[in-house]
C-alpha cells in the first residue's frame, strides 16, 4: 500500500489540520443544538467543549505550524477552566517545541496514548460492495448513534443525551451500519473527509457480535467510499495493541506517530 516516514512533519501537520477542521465542523453542529457546547480556534487548532466527560471535549491540532505564545496557551486553559473542565489536549509529538515546553512545565498528566495510522488509497484499487454494510440515511442517524454508543457502553455509560449529541454532529459524515442475516444491527462506524484525507472514526461492534469480521468489513466499505470520493489517504486513531489496531494493520494501515492525550485539572 506504500510506505510513509514517521519523520514526515508535513504529513503529520496535514493530518492534524484535517482532524482539527473536522472537529470544528462537528463542534459547529453541536453548538447549534446544545447551548452549553462551545469551541474556539486557537494555536493553529481548535478547542472544543461539549460537556464534562464527552469524548469530544478536547483540544486538537494545536502547535503544528508556528510557535505557541504564552498568551495563547493561557487562553486555551481559560477556555476549559471557565467551563469547569480539565484542559484536555491531544498532543502530536511533532508539535512545535514551544507547546511541548508548556505542557512540560505545567501540571499535565498523561491520560491515554493513541496510535495514528495511515494508508494510501490508490486510484487503481478495486473494492467490492458489501451488502451487509449500509450507509445510514438521515432519518437513521439516531439509530446509528445508538448502535455506536451501545458498542462503547462497556467503557462509558449509554445516555440519551450522548446519543442525541452523536447523531447531531454526524449530520455531515458518512455513517455506516452493519446488519447481519437476521436483521440485527451489529455495529457501525463513521467516515469524514477533509482535504482528500479520509478520517475513520467511531468504530464500534456490539459485544455479542465481535470476532466475526465486522470491523474489517466496516473498514473495507469506508475505504471504498473514500476511493470513490477521490481521497488519497485514510487515517485512523486507535489504542496501541488493541483489536482495532490489529484490524487496521491487516487492512494496510501503518503507524505514523503516537498521539498523547494530556489533562490538567484546575482546583
């Protein structure tokens, strides 16, 4: 599928920029329906708040182009502190040294690592359609969201507000549902496109249907959509060593860099 250099700062910057642009797009949808949601563009990226404990509440794409000033970093922390939230940062290891210095010199702690994987999409590739993986229509976005949340429910509690938020922010995304031969919704996944980069998000298979190849099918179908949409790259963020990590490697994705998720709590 092609090889990428883990020293390619330009590629890392393009990926982080695409992720931040997509996050901003979703945040705009959230603020239209959820008045407590907010976002601000800052330090070349975006800071998002969609509630305490929300997986969308974090800053991403920051520090990838220029130096970050102390005033900017203070403004980032103030954005979260004023909302009663920890300051949560998804940090690319190739961010500007100034940003890394700030998190080194303030009381941030690591809360998670994520591997950013990338795959080239070549014009000559061919993808066979999968009749068991379907695009969710607009009126099915709530069903899609509930299926995704159910797939993650062993890690976080399922709430109606969370389902509604996910359905809202997915309005401009390709949302896929897997359906087995008995008509059961077994899982789902999302695909967003920015600057010819396909961003794979939201992979979730419901517990009783795992280990049957459903994630691999969801990956292939999104690659097919990305190919038809003229994308050149596909990108995903996964937990290191996870089943998702292995499934994406089998689909031709390779590790580009590790993103570090950091948090600072305010007294």
